[in-house]
C-alpha cells in the first residue's frame, strides 16, 4: 500500500495542469459523467433513503471518480493519481476502528452499520465556533459533564491576551497552545481528564501551529485525534501534507475531514454525495486516518439541515458504513442559534439521518451556522446526545417519516432563522448551569419530539 | 438565420455552457453584420441574466455558472476584436479585486462569488489565496479596482480582513475603494465592527451589494 512519500512522489511527477483546468476539465466533467453513469438520483421526498443497492452503487461510483479524477496538489500544480486496486486494498486493510482516551475514558471507536442497534460514539462540542478565552473553559467543562460524551471538540480562540490571532505568527502559536491547555484543564475540572479531544488543533491555521500545540509539554496525547482537511474540492497542499507527515511520524490518531459544498464544484445533491463518499476513501487511502469527520454544507444557506443536504448525509452514511470499516463522525450545522425552538427541530432531524444511516459517531449539531462568537452551549450537545441515543436502532423508514415531519416545521424558515443566544446569555458562566428559560425550552422541546415519536430514555 | 435567431442562439449557448455553440453563434452574428454590442447586450448578457436567475433559485450550481462564463469568454474572443475595430466600448460595470486574506487557504467561496460577479458583468481580478494586506492594496492600485472583496473561511483569519482596512486607512487610501467582506464565519456585525462597506452572506448577496455600491458611487 503506498505511503505518504509515495504520494509525494506522485505530487511531484503527476500530470501538470492549472487549477482552473483541473476544475473545468477533470473535476466538473467527471462528477457529471459519473453521476449519470451510476444513476445517482436525488429523491427529495426521501431524506433518509433505505435503498442498499443505491448505497453500494454510490460507493463504487466514488472509487471510479477518484481513479478518473485524482487529487490536485496546489503547491506543485500536479495531480496525485490513484489506482483502483490500491483504494480497494486500503479499504480491505482497515483496522476496523481506533482507540481513544485514557484511563476510565479509554474507548474503542467502532464502525456501525445502517439501523445498527449499537450506540453511536458521542462527540460533543464545537471547534469552529470561536470563543472568548474566559468562556472557552466553562464550555469545555460543560461538555465534559455530559455523562455519555465519548470525546470532545475544543473551541477555537480568536484572540490571545486581547490581541487578534494572526495566522502563521507567534500569536497563532500562543493561541494554539493556550487552547489545548485550556481544553485539558477544563476536562480535568469536569472530573474526566482522560476524555479525548478529537479536533486538534482547532486554533491552528498552519502546520506550524499544529506542531507547536502538539508538543508534549502542553497535555496532548497520541490517544487524542488530529483533524487534517482536504481543500474543496479534491485538493491538498503542502500545509495539509505537512500536518499529515508530522502526525503520522508522531503516531497520533489522524482524523481525515472534508466538508464538501453543495452547489460548489460538485453541483447539486448527487454530485455532492459522490464527492463526499470519495473523501472517505481518500481519508483511508491518502491520509491513512483512524477516523473521518464529515458533513456537507449548503453553498447558499451556510447550514446542513436543508432537505438536500440531509439526503446527502443519509446516502453517504449508508454507502460508507455498508462498504467500509472506517468510523466516521457526522457533523451538521443548524441555521438557528442556541435557545431557539428551530435549533431543536434541525438538530433532531440531523440526528435522525445520522444514526439510522450508520454513522459511527455523531457530533453536536453546530448552532447558528457556527458564526456567532460564544454562540454555543453544552445544552445543545446534551440534546444531540439524547436524540442520537433515543433513535439508535430505529429503521431508516421510520426516521424518514419523522425527518419529513420536522422539515415541515422549519425548512421554509431556513433563510430567516433566529441567531439565538450567546453562552453568557443562556448560561450562568459562574455556575456553568443553563438559565431557567433555556432549560424550560429544552424540556418542552423534548416533550414535543417525544410526542412525535422520538423515544427519549 | 435572422437577427432574433442569432441573438437567441447566443443566449442559449451561455445557458447551456456550450463553448462551440457560443463561437459559432458569435461568428454568425458578425457574418450577418449584427452590431457586436447588440450581440453582447441582447444575446450573451441575456443568457448570463438567465443563468444568474437559475443560480439564485437553486436550479443550477457553480459548474453551470463556470461553463456559462467559459462560453461567454469564447464568444467574446470573436466579438471583441470587431468591437474594438468599430471603436465601440462595452459599458463597464466596475472592477472587483477578490482574494482570500493572509493565512487562509480556502478558495471555493471566493471562486463562487467571483464567478457570480462575472455573470453580472463585472471585471473580476482574482488574486487567489493567502494574500497579505499590502499585496492586496498594491494589486488593487495596479488593476484600478473599484471594489476589494475579502474572503476568509476560518475564525482565526478574520482579523486579517480588519488588517486590510486598517492598512488602507494608514496609507490614506480607504476612500479609494469599497471594501466588502465575506466567508463562512463572517457576520454583518463583524463587517460593521471593522468598518467594511458591506457584507454578503451568499454569492448572490455579494453581487447585489457590489452592484448597489457601484450604482451609488
């Protein structure tokens, strides 16, 4: 099986062409042709399809797509090419999960199958929402206090000692280190110091920041997880590959990640599903990851709870979990913010797609498109865990009916959603407890969703 | 083929993103001695308007926009020399310099906005990713930009948008350009806080914003 140095050789000797030519002559035509050849059709009335033959076809289509298209390396202007057999072999050689955490928090993250009765891995928190230095600690401590949480994401810091972080500067180094130190400290305060952090390093924009924050003095361990992302779409650069080289050499868990854009180069829902499935396979083959983190984002709405995106989540989850043993975490973005009725509808719909479709893990659906500073609290994480737990073992058919009901409640409002509240507006930062109003809304929403048929414990 | 049919074919070539048809129709326009500016305004631009509307309504996506832009360029290779020969000028909508700020390597959002602006008739100069404040400003001067559009995807690179505006102020150039900001984590509040001239949540909104700014210039 080729390793990173083999792929580097391809990145320096593969076909040379401009990025525009890669997009216009390879990426876009191949997406369109393969969607047609493999009959990948979007079914809006079924946001949670249960068609296994379709799922397997999507998986095969993704292999063919990678073989025909390759991955573009921005720094060499060359295409890294793949052979079908090496993708198939890499999938066959997967270890079938990975171990994370320390001590009593040490767990094996296993793949699941569609409609699996085994609980998913509960990954809580957000790494994209920026947090103030003081709030970040309280948020992470709150995540650690969620009993079913298996791993957490720590927030990104946008400033350090009052100064805005500048990527690639000493400010990034300090912020990256501070964020991981704060994360570990908060988990210790929550009584769960062994809980793994799976979004390293949230504050680093460069490989330098990743390497700095990973220094053993700052509390990270190989049993945590480092996210390494593809560039949209089907591209990498030396920053990406530098991170990859470093984490491979130091023996950490690599989390391949990609958030394909629906409406971007892949086009609509069928093309986005194809590209999203391809990223799984590239995570296995090119990144040789321990886990995958994935979720498409709508180009216009900036969220991932629209009907077409939910369909993409569902078909890719089914295709990947039926055909690989690569554990993947589904990450969704809600349009509405914390402490709003709509957030709960969106988060419930997303988890109803994730769990029955076979995702091994589910992450807290990020509120308010993850654009509001401090715009997230532990109660959203608690809610997502409870929904995911409740719908474990549910059939895709039943989930499909429930998602359709939920979409009726919010899909027309997707462009005029409430921003919701910031942490300090819906939580008491001193006690780390939710405010009475928010707690009341949380309980009311659970009761309403239970009435619809979500069997909360 | 009469004039109406040729203009319709030009528009169809754009909507279908068909380079060959665009070239053929542009040649037909000149053979039929159509005013080349009419071929642009009533043929190609009409097609661009249609594809822009389809993009806005979610019927088509970035690939169709890029293919339309490619067909437009193909037809212009035939029509532009004739326009220049006749000493005519295509009405200028304005020049937009677009790029991703320092430290940010994500390009797709910027590319979508740039393509939508092209379909609306703006001259777009794309300076790519990871651009320092001074580089952006020097490039804006060089291309005589009307608008500087700054993109970023990461919360940690948002401050680099502010740095561009602050550097423009320090160089006493702030009033020379409209500066608009966008990208995943950017909000209207952020745009306001850093003194940008506007913010577009989507590519469509960004294009509308640029048009509004240029109309009121």
